[in-house]
C-alpha cells in the first residue's frame, strides 16, 4: 500500500514538473532558478487547495512575475482560493485567473460519478485514484468528459479512455492523459 502511494505521488510530481517545464524558458541561470522555485511553490499551493480533487483540473503558466491560472473546477471557492494563494507567493506580482467554474448540473454530477467508477474500477487503474491528489482528473462539462493527468503506461491511458467511453449518458470523451516518460 505504501509503495502504491509512493508511486502515485511520484507520478503526480513528474506530471507537474513535465507540464510546467515548457513554461520555464529563457533568462539567466539565476533567473531560471528563481522561476523554477516560484513554479514549485505555485504547484504546491495548487495541489494543496482544500477542495481540489479528482473532478478539478488546475494548471498555470509563469511569465516573468505574472502567473496565468487556467483549468476547470466544480466549486467557485476553489477558483478564488487558488488566486488568493498564488497572489501571496513571493515574486508573483500579478495573477490572471482564467480558471473556469463548471456549471451546476445533476446530469454532469451523475456522469462524473459513473466515469469515476468506470475508470478507477478498470483493471489496475484504481491506483491512480488513490491519495489526496489523484493523478487522473475527470472533467465533465455539459455531458462532455475530459480525462486529464498522467499515467505510467500507454496501456493505462488507453484503458482509461476505453472505460470512460463506456459510460452511458456522456456525449464525448477526450483523453488528454499523458504517459510518464521513463529514463
């Protein structure tokens, strides 16, 4: 059990590093170190938000001293909390909050729950749903499902997509899962 949690944590950290490494370009080595430290702090603040969960997806882009937040959340408070936390980070002068609050919908809630059960109940995918910050996030907007996050293998990515497509009631499924790079 401890090994699974450690693996999930490692996958989550690898994903966050991989997705934001493209953002951290240019500048001197000292400037890159400062931006890298700021990016780590931003990631930490986002993944430790109190109501951030499997049905939310948060990302950011760091441009100098400006942070652009984007993604989707089910609670408006998560959007506000993200902006407040990031604004308090040393070196951040401006926060542009482009986080979308998903519309309230019993229909979407039903699809979220069924997709959660289908994806995390398929084969060995349960391990991606464990822990405080799961590595697969399920975004549902107006009946359209999007899978976000990172998985260990191409097979896991495909299995998650197939499982989500089998959920009745959803109009479409977009599989944006990234496969962890192995060195």
